[in-house]
C-alpha cells in the first residue's frame, strides 16, 4: 500500500507545482510570460516590447519631457542712414582761363574816300595777309631797295598810266577791286603815294591804304626788303 501513498504524494506535488507555475506566470511581465499553448493550436511569434536600451538616447532622455520649443529669431534692426548727395570735389585745376584772341583788324572797302593813312602795325598785318604793295617812288630809287614783293609804280614816269590800266585788267571784277592795296613812297613830305592812290581810286579801286611813314620806317622796323628791278 506504500506505492499508492507515494503516487498520491507525487500527484499532490505535481499539482502544487502547476499551481505555483500558473501563479508566477500571471504575476510575471509580458517578456517573461509563458505562452500556454493548447495541444494542436498554431504557435504565434512572441511580441517583444522594445527595451529601453533599443531606443535612441535622445528619445530615452526626453521620453517624459515635453518637446523643446525653438526660440523665436531675434528681430533684425537695420539702422539705415538717410542717403545724402555726394558733394562735388573742389577743382584742383589751377590753370588760368585763356583769353580769346582778338579778331584780326578788318580792312573793309571805303568807296567814299580815296585812301586811308596807316602806320607800321597795320602795314605789317596787311603784308602778312597777302595784300598788294605798290612803290610810288622813281624806278631808280626803287631798285636801290624796296619792300619785298612791292611792284614799281612810279607816279612821275610816263608808263604809269599803262601800269594802272594793266592793274585794272587784272582786277576788273568788283570783288577784286575791294581787296586792300598798300601804297608807299619815301615818307615824310613825299606825296607820291597819295597821288597814286587818287589815280587808282578814280578807276573804281576802293580799298586803298597809304603807308604814311614810307619805306624808311619799314627799314627801321626790320621789315623784309629787296633790291633790283624785280619785286
């Protein structure tokens, strides 16, 4: 009868063990629970809750904290200064303003008078301008020295009228007769230049000038002169 007592004790121990196991399984966490599978039932994979160690550090640290709010950007202050017009730089040009050159003297026709007496300055200006020069002295005196380019027109010699007519033929156009002509002799009391001017004015030449101081004054100023029969 001892074996029956042993079987009963063993059954009691097994039942106690099963009861303890069920109690422990009920009290254990999800990870430690034992799945009770009925005979013949399909098995399902165990669902494992993520461990704390598996989560990223930042999630672990802030899991129970509210998400930080990014601070609002500080307002940008722009201190613009009012625009001012640039001041012009003072000029450093120390040059003096140039004085415009005086216009050359105009020797216009004067049909109301036979001639106009002029001095050396006007004579030189007319010479530079290419005016015609006539020497009213005798040919012998002319050959001893005369203004360079002047033509011999002795008022006392017999061919004077021929020379006057030849000059008129050269300048028969009224526009040519308005061109200036300078007449001179020996200056001082010499009237030969005035007499020749009267002759030319009488045949329509109306822009005649008499060099009142004559050839001696031209030499005194160092003007160009020639000798001989040719201008």
